[in-house]
C-alpha cells in the first residue's frame, strides 16, 4: 500500500438509500499497487464485503487501472 504523506482529505456528499437521507463525510484516497494478475483482482473481490462490514460502509469504491513502469 502506498500512502502519501499529508494525503488530502476530501468532503464527500452522497445520498444513502439505506438511511434515506443525504450524507456528508470526510474521505481519503489510498493507492494500492499490486501485481496485475487474476489473483489480485480475486483478492479484492473476495474481501470487499468484509471490509465494508468492518468499516460500516454502505459502499466501498475499488478502482482497477493498468499501470506500466517506464
């Protein structure tokens, strides 16, 4: 995992259908660099629900993007 020193904190606004109200929260972005193999994708798919439960999140956004080192 790569965490940037002084990682910016963003104001997040969204509508919760579960609570039927508008929500506001502070959020940060964490970058995780892993080998681009099927096992990596499987790992995140398999753990997403458990992380959402542990963190009490209604949704957890995981973005997968190709990275090439030059």
